[in-house]
C-alpha cells in the first residue's frame, strides 16, 4: 500500500509538473519563434552575455538553503521566515553588485549597451527572492497544480508584452522587459495564491542547519552555474555577438525540451526519494524504475529533435538562423543525458552527501576546462562537440557514488538504459533519412515527427519493452 501511495503521489506530481512545464514549454516555444523572427542573433547574444553574471549572483542568494529545507523533516514557520529574510537581504546585495560591475561587463564584452541592460535585468534578482519560500513550500507538498497555473499564465502574458515591444522596434529591450514582466507577475501570483506570510522571527539555529548542508551545495552550485554558462562567456568574449546569439538559440531550443523534462523529474524525484531514503532496497528499486522511465521519454525526444533540426529551424526561424542547425544537432545529443545526470546527483542530496556532490562537481569541472581549452581556438562547433564528450565522461563519474550508496552503479545503469538508447538512435537515423528524401522543409518536419513517433512506440510495443508497460501502468494509476 505504501508503494502504491508513493506511486500515486509521484504520478500526480509528475502530471501537474508536466502540465506546468509543457504548457509553459509550448507557450515559450511559440513566443520564442515569433521573437526570433522579429529580432536578430546579435540581440539574443547581448542577453546571453548578461545572463552569466545574474546566474552566478543568484547562486549566492540561494546558498543551497532551499534544498536543505526540502529535505528537512520538521520544517516550521521559523525556518521559512528565516529563509525569507535571508533571501531578501542577499538579493539586495546581489543587485548592488550587478549594478556596480555593469560598466565592467560592458567593457569586458566591448558592448556599451550592456551597462543599462544589466542594471534593469538584475531587478529580477530582488523580485524573485520575494516568492522563493512559497515556491519551496509547494515543492515540499508536491503540489505542482498551483505552480503550473501560475507558470502558464505569467509566461503567456509576459510573452505577449515581449512580442508587442519587439514588433514596436524596442529590439533587445523587448527581451529584458519580457523577463522582468514574468518575474513580477509570478511573484504577485505566489503571494495571492499562497496563505503563507513571513513572521517577525529569525533563527540562528535554522541558519546553522541550512549552512551545514548548504555550504557545500553552494560551492557545487556555483561551480555548476559558472560552467553551465562558461560557453556563453567564452563565445561572447572570443567570438561575435551574432555567434553567441546562434549558440544561445541552439542551446535554448535544446533546453526547452531537455531542461523542461529535467525540471519535471528533478522537482518530483527529490522529495519522493527523500520520503524513502532510509529503505535502501526500495530506494534502489524505485530509483532504477524512475531512471528507465525518464530515459524512455527523454532519449527519443532529443534524438528526434537532432534528426529534424534543419527543417525545424528553417520552418520556425527562416534561413537567417541556418547556423543554429549544426549546433542544435550536437547539443541535443549532449543534453539528452542531463536528466540522467540530475537524478544521480539528486540521490547524493537525498542521502545528505553534499560533500560527495561537491567533490564530483570539482572533478567534472576540471575535465570541462581541459576540453574547453583544447576546443576554443578551433570553432564553436568544436566546442559543442567537446561538450558532448564531457557529458558522456561525466556520466561515468556521476554514477560512481550512486553505485557505492545504493549499489546501482555505471554498469547497472547502462544495462538499464542501453535498449532505450539503441531504439532512440535507430528511430533518429530513420527520421534523418526521411528528411533527406522528402522535398520541402515543412513536409520533412511533419512526416519526420510523425514517423519517428510511430517507429519508436511501435518497436517498443512489438518487443514488449518494460518501460512502455511501466509508463502505461503509471498513467492508469493516475486515473484511479
């Protein structure tokens, strides 16, 4: 009964998280197409340059404290109020830092417009901190229904604002105001729908608890954020804004699929695995099942997007974005592993091993630096190929401690994932051949997507793959 209850709760969490992520995904996808048609690669490149610095500041504001509260079994009003006030103070400090270094950012990239852009865009840091606690509470309760609605509405309204501004000739400012509008709306909605309000209390004990777990998470997250954005930083510095714009679009579309799925499964898997962290046998069983289902969904999606990248980009964005195609094909194959990385790292957090989490991040970042130094002088395409190689190397590293903690290491995970990977690659090859023989980009895209779905699901059904059965079982369970 406990197993069924956990499954039911997890399915509902995945369902509502999925609705939120993918309804938002659809809206973002449509909005991004319209904006990309109205704007230029150079303007997207400018936004990417600023994003590196705001992302780093946000890590210092969070400090891993949010994760520490999610896994804390007896969180209370004092804990949440303490976190709220810490976030508020830290966000103001973060904004001041961005404000002061904005001239240096503009000088670093040799783009004067970055100074005012950074000062306005950084306001998101303060506004976002005001609703962080409410978001954490919804995550703890695995109540993604409300957050799904908020995300959808705010993305839609802010997207319309961005499109109107882009059409009216505001250029890069359309992207800045779009992001700011979304953050303001999200914050207002969280305060309206959530009954939680901060009380006038601050606990040193809570801060100590959060810091003991979060300090290593802070370093890990900082390393992760810097290296997630290092390609943007390097391309912006050593190549042109246009090159960075093409890379950011390729990365964006790959992330819209991979990261959205990663977001769904990560936010649901963490509290779910935390609830059974002391039952090692059950934890290992649920973990492996979860991993197979993630791969069964993510692998074909990313391989399929890589296969139809050319007709997809030309139909959506026109020929002016043709340089995105080659980058997108490679990045998709790299990002298909991200959800697998994420659930492995989630397990370390579930077991409270933030020390191992940090150690893994340091090792992986050393590898990334070595590969990046080799590929920077060659080309941007060489850099993203290097990123694919590091993703595969890091998969082995991430699974090492998973094997030590719950005896589900690299070989067991590869054995679980190999049939799904081979099926996805076969489907992708078939789709790619179809796009070569069919005339017309729109027809290639339509027939490629439909045939890919038929091939993948058909073969999975024919060979009675357990992942398809498990997925259908979870869907049936959800209906009960």
